[in-house]
C-alpha cells in the first residue's frame, strides 16, 4: 500500500481524489477535470494548500471554525479524552462526564428556559431529531394531528431526508423524492430579490404574516412548529427587514405552535451574542446547534430543548438516538471550545469590536460599482451583485454565473469567499484581527474589480 501524504505531487493527489472520493454538492465529472484544491494545514484565520498558497479563510471552513485554526487546547482535550474514555454510549441508563459537563454548560449559556440537550453528530441529524421531538411532544399532549412543520423557501436545515425536507432548496427537493410529508414552506424575507417596489419594512411584515396565513389555512390543530434560521446562512446571508423578527415571535406566541431556531450558524458568537435568537429577539422552544459548538474540530450537534418540552417528552420513552450521541471526545472538545469562547471574551469582542469594525468596512463595499446591497450581522455578511443598483437588475446570464466568476477571482487572490447565486458571502473566524479584516476587505474589493471586468468582457453586463 502506497503511503499517501502531503508530500505527493498535487496532481497525483487530485487524480486519486477524483477517482475514489465522491464530493458533496459537486459535479464530480467537472471536479475530475479541474482537480480539487488540496488543503494541507491551517493556522489562525488562514488555510494552506498543497501548492504553498496561504489563503485567508473568509468562511471559517463551512461557517464553523469560530475560534480559528490551530488551537492546541482542543487537541489536548481530545487526546486526554481519547486516552481516558474514547467512547461510551448514553443509552440504557448510562452516562459519562463529558456529556454531563457539556450539557450543564450549554444549559448555562442558553436562554433561561432552555436547559436540556439531545445530541447528534451534525446539524442535519439534530433537525431530524427536532421533527420527531415536536411531533412526539404534541402526540404526548394528546394532539397527534399537530404534525406539520412550517419552514421557508431557500432555508437551509441540512442534508439528511428530514433536514433537506425542512430546508427550502429547490435543487435538493428535486433529487430523492423530497420533501417528506407534512412539511410546508412559506416565502423567505429576501427583500433584495423578491421585494419589488414594496417598502422593506412592509415587506418584512408581509413575509412574517405568511406564517400566520399558513397556520390559519392549515389549521392550528395541524401545525406543530415553525423552524427558521435567525439569519439565513446558506441561502445567501439574507438579513430580513427589522420588522420581520418581532412579527414572527408575535405569531408564534399567539398560536399554539413551537418555534425552532436553527442556530447551527448563528450560534456560538456568530451574530455577536451567544445565540442568534438573542440578537433577533426570539424566544425559541428548541435551538438546533452544531458547527461553532466545537468550532468544527469534532463533529457534534444537538437540540437544546425547553423545560416544558423536556418535561412532556420525559413521560414517554423517546425511541430515538444516535450511536455517537454526546460522543465523549466530541463533547470534551466542544466543552473546551466553549471555555475558550467564553474566557477569552471572543463573543463580546465580536459584539463590541471586531463585528462593528467589520460592519463598517463591509458597508463601504456597497460603494463598489457591482454591489447593490451589503448586509451584515455580527460576523456573517453578504453582497448582492448587480449591473444596476437602482433597478436591482440581474446579469445577462444564469443566476450565479457572475458570482462564480467572483469566487474564482477570490481564490486567485488568496481569499475564500463563497457565492450563493449572485450574492457573495462571508463568515470568517470570530478570532480575526482587525488587520485581517482589512486584508479580507482589500482582497474582496480587488476580486470584485476583476470579476466585474471579466463579466463585462464576457458580455454579461447590461444595465437594463
Ligand atoms: C450547516 C447547517 C445545517 C446542517 O448541519 P450539518 O452539520 O452540515 O449537518 C443545518 N442548519 C443550518 C442553519 C446550517 O447552516
């Protein structure tokens, strides 16, 4: 067996990768042709590839490396835990210290009434759990007909059958027979793309009131819960008009339905508070967590559940659970990650220093000739690209064509910035220094300049 190491030529690694590794959300034939970028190591806010490039990671991996790369404390926590107890389950009336300690810490950090944690290894699995949790909750309360979960188009809630069904991504529903029954989608609060001539504040109310309309149409006796990300992430970092959030809370309060806040991205400091729900003023019954919970150093997720739901579910045997529920190594690493976020004041720094600094610089990006709107909450931001700021026109190309061009220019300029359609998005490590924020902005601006020149060259630019 050949040793496959970092020292092999990139082309050989790419060929082996394309031959045997099926990539997520990728056209594999295209990947085989182009070869994947091989990431070999990372430090702080930077990743390094096999060609020796040092790339500023404007996405914190996939929105998850909140404390940055290379924290030895997390390595040590994993090593200690692996030596002491690498695995044990918490089925059959057993438990272990990492599970106990992490649960107690999460109960302390979460809003007052959320004190109980059910674990998974990912955000998708946690949302699958949530589907069963809320339906079981209502069944136990003698209302088994309350089984519909309302979500939003262009939401992202994961890639399992349940998670992708809750999500509102058309491309995902088109494959594999989704969504599963009793999931209902209302429109997203994306004023830029869908608001037309409506005033943004009005539009925010209208989109929130679609929830009320759906509850009334479907019947309150049929609806179990509403699920939403406080700020849509994978959908393109969509920040709704400020009128939206309180109206959602009002509607959830008025009708007997549960609010599930999917905090997989917004949680653990991303928006300048421990949880996005705090930033937007929601009082959820369940919060989905993953990603920043361990800063991506270990796969772990979960559902933080209200006292009321935990009490009701506690009356039955909940026939659900994963082998790696509260995995001791993952839990130990998550706990250490939370300690660092807390003791180093990283969350408050996002709120008081890095976040406001980035927000100011990000707002200036709106002056770029191709940027129609620059939105940001804490350390997650988006830029809507357009050839005409006044009309919010699309490019003379399929949606995403120009976004993709710009993403390629970012890579060439050693910056990871993703595109969702023709929106560019960032979600950098929360530990970024102010100098690194400057570097991000500088590279982003340069990449947009080059992307714009390329779009014009290809004839995709028409002010229309
Ligand atoms: C990433 C994400 C998920 C899915 O988490 P995985 O760990 O990839 O399964 C769910 N919800 C939101 C909001 C996400 O961003």
